[in-house]
C-alpha cells in the first residue's frame, strides 16, 4: 500500500480533467441566477433611460432578444437542477457556453438598437452599462475562460466598432477599454482556473490519503482479528479462514482461497489448497466442491494453468475474463463460476510458500491490488510459515520417536551392557544386557547412583573422575577402554571392560558406559598364561641343552662329519635358535598383555631416537642388502615414551621391513607432525610378501573389517605383534597401509609439550 506523504513538499498529481469539468459546471450553474438577475436590472435601467431618446420599437425588440436568451438560460438552469446526473459534465458545460454566447450576442445588439446618434451622454451611458455587464461576467464566468471571453467579445466589440466608425471623441478610449476587458477576462479566467485546479488537487490528495488511511485501518483490523483467533484458539486454519472472509469484502471480491506451495522430491512445485472463502459464508456450491470434487489432499500438481503460472513465474497473475483466457484451462468439476481472477504469490524471504487467490470483483483486478494487500500477504506468510514449522516439527517428532524406539530395541538386543548417567552420576538408562550382567531390573536401578554398581575403591575414584572432568575439562578415561571391577546385585565382584564416552543433551553432559563381562575371558587368559608359563619352563630348559649340544657337535666334529650330516646339523642348530627366539617372544607378549612390565615414560626428542634405531640395525640391513634413511619436517618434535621399549618396538618393525624387501631397497622413515600428533612412517617395498602375508598383516593391524579380523600373524614374525603391543601401551597407535608395490607402518604418538601424566 502506498504510504502517505509526511510533508507538504511532496508533489501532487495533476487534477483529473473530468473532476475539473465537474467543478467548472458546478461553479457556473450556481452563479447563473445572480447573473440573470443582474442582467435584467441593467436591461431595465437601459430601457427606461433610452425610452425617450431612441425609437421605442428598437427598445422593445432588444428586450425581446435579451429576454428570450435569459429565459432560455433560466430554463437550462432549472433543467440542470433536476437532471444533472443524466448527462455528462461536458454536455452541461457546452450548453452553458452556448447560452452565454447567445446572451453576449444579445447584449451586443445594443450597438444597433440602443445607440443614440450625436448624443455623447447616452453613448457614454450605454458604454458604461455594457462595461458593467462585462465586469459582472468576469466575476460569474471566470470558471470557464471560453464562456467569459466569448461573452465579453460579443457584448462589447459591436459598440466599440460603432463608436470607432462614428469617429466620436470616445472611440479610442472605448476601443482601448474593450481590449483591456478582454485581457482582464483572460487573466482572471486563467487565475481562477489555476486556483480551481489547485483546490481540486488538494481535495483529491486529501481524499486519496483518507482512502488509504481507511484501507490501512481496515487491513489492520482484519489482521488483528486473525491474530486474536490464533492466540486464543491456537488454530492456524481458523485464523486464515477469518482472514480470508474479511479480506474478500475489503477487495470487493466474491470468492477467494489460500493455498500452500509445496515441492515434490524432484523440486517441482505444487499447491495444496488450505482455505476456501466466499462472501456468502454458507455458499453451498463452494462447500459441495470442497467436499466432493477437491483433488486428493487438495493438491494441484498440474502446472499448465493459472496456478502453475503463479508458482513458476513467482509474480501476480490476472485474468480479466476467465472463460476466454487460454492460460486458465478448464475449471474442475463442481467449481463455482469465476468471471475474473487474481493470484498473488506469497514469500518467506526468497522462498514462495503460499498463494492468495481472489475472484469475481465487479471492477476487475489490477497489479496495484497486490501492493495494497501487502500487510495481508505478510500475515498469511507468517501463518503458513508457522504451519510449515509445526508440520516439520510433527514429522521430526514422529521420526525421532520411531528412531528412539528402534534405538531402544537395538540397545536391548545388543550383547554389551549400556548405561547412561548424568553429570551427577545418576543412572538414566539401563539396557537388557546390563540387567543380565548386574542382576538389576532397569526400574530398580534407574535414578540411583552409578556407584551402586562399583566396589571400593572404584566407587570413590569414579566420583572423583567426574568432578575433575567437569572442573578441568580433561577427558581422562573418556574414549579409552579399560578393565575395572564391577559389583553385582548379589554382592559378587567381577572383571569387566569399560568404555566411557560423552555426549550433550540440552547443553548438559551425558556419559555413556559400554560394559562387557570378561569373567570367562579372564579365566581363559589365565589358563593360557599358565600354559605358556608352564610350557616355557618345560621347553626352554631342554631346548637350551639341545641347542648347546648341537653347537658343540658342530664345532668339535666339523671335520669328521660328512657333508649331508653337516647340513642336517646346521639346519637343526638354526631351527633351535629360531625356536628359542619364538619362546622368548611368546613370554614377552604374555608379560606385556598381563601388564607385568612397567613402562618408565619420559619426554624426549624423537629424531635422535630414530637415528639411533637406524644405526643399531645397520648390520641387519646389510645382511639383506638394504638400507634406511630418515626425512623429518622438523627436528624439535618430542614424545612421552619408554625409550628402551621404543627401541625394541622400532627395531622389530625395521627388521621386518628389511627382511621382506627385495635387495637394494631404500627404506624411508618419514617424521612429521599433524594435529598435535607425531607421525612416524616406515615405507618399504612389499614385493617380498605373498598375497596371504599382506592380508594377514593388514588384518592384524586393524585395516580389515571386524568380520575379517583374526589377530593372526605369520610364524617367525611375532616381533611385529610385540611392537604393536608396546606402542599401544605407550598411548601410541599403529596401522599398516598396503599399496600396489609398497607398504608402510604408520605410527603416531601425542606430541609432548608438558610432562605427560599417565
């Protein structure tokens, strides 16, 4: 809607010509009775004064001429008073002009009928009388310059010509007066017309402002009523229905609708009818159409019609005659008749979300209507946007409920116990597996402290972990699996693996614990450890004696043995040494996995350690005719490790790479930092590995899927398994990348800046 001007400097539009003509006619006809009366008085004065000077027949003839014109104008005035609305303003203006010109001609005949020859006094009286008539015309006829100018010319010019031709003493003065009168008439008429135009402009402007103000107040009332319904009933459709009902009379429309613009999965827009309205709230045809003939879900997906044009062009669409409009298509069966139509797209930002349609206005529709209805369109956009949010929220809530139900089903079916607690350590959820592990029903334990599931000293340690985490933000055990002791309902303690993670709900931390009962696993591990310990004692002693005996036989009887026997002795000695190394590796793995080895961690530069590893293994590399080089992005990287165990792990990996690379291979050890972690990459040629060895290597170092992992390593290569255990015990990570011709061990440790607290 156009805003009202805020000051008087805003230029006004030109006065409407039709309105100006009406104003002229009104002014001219209202002054006509006074003009006729003054003409009669002046005519009587002239007739009485000239009765004895000139012929009486001339006076009577002049009175008949003047009287007939005055009577005709009086008749015109009476006719206008009673029938002005039947004819146009221009018709009445031309009728008035003809009457004025005839009256002016009648006054002009005084030069022929009332002119006193050789009598200057009566000539002056006649001139003075005509001057008075002309002056009066300037007052009553200035609203129309053609009427006033024609009257003055026809009334004064004949007398001026007679005096001029008579060459009397007043000829020049009379002629000059005639021209002055004509000038004054033109100037006065022009000024009067300008004043009239200005007044009309002001009136039109005030009328426009009043109309706009009334329109704005009417729209505000409509909007307030709709918002009140929404606030009181919380019903968007009822608010939209009332909004449409009150908008129809405000736009002089008979029918209307509000549609919601939707989009198909492929992005194609379509419209869903929300509200139909009519000035007759009980319109049977419209209600019957809505019930029986409305498309499924009220959806209009055909874009080859006016609806489609609105959605695709995103501009208002107007049809002045729907029956002949090729764009409209055929109305649906049962639809009420529509003569003309306007469809206005409604936007939220740049997105088209709704359509307002109005139909059957007697005066038709214009593009300005969309601008005038802008407050209504914004209100509809707010309601529809709110409806979209509610619909989206309902869908999200339904999906969330379905997901929650599915998640709960999965959690109940999973083999591991899953427990969630809040920041105070209060249990919030407890799945079926946790019920089986601890012996509690979920309803019995939910709402209680997690410490009920822990024996001392874990109970107090756990509360301290949570307090420290909330105060310092340090993750401590978050994301790290560890072995702890749990407490069943019957009071029995048991070993379990615990992995704790953290999420946030409504800005508050929630801790999720994944628990696995490892009682059987621990029992199996103990049996295995006992077997390895027992087997090691039983095997290593005799094996050492056998190896020593073979070595002495080899050294003392070297010259007495035949070549085949020598080969057998060499093989036996090599295999005994290999078996000894294998048993030592098994004992080492057992000790590391049991945690019997203490790691003395300290912060140290990494580059000198790698250089020392390369130096120590140079002889081993020479045996296989290979060498190792180091490339470092920087030389100031530090890590927190046990130096002795680091040498042990890196030696195992480097020797594995030397042994399985073809001769004359250069192994590259790359050192760099990425995201506060120190990366060590040992790149080597993998052509010495079989496909099966590559597969087993990747599976062992975590590059295979869970179903494929077998924790299998080739016999004789137990050393890299030891290296893996050592690296992980020092908070490092290791994995293997296997390319077409190259493999590399990728090891990374947290970069140590301050002293690492284990």
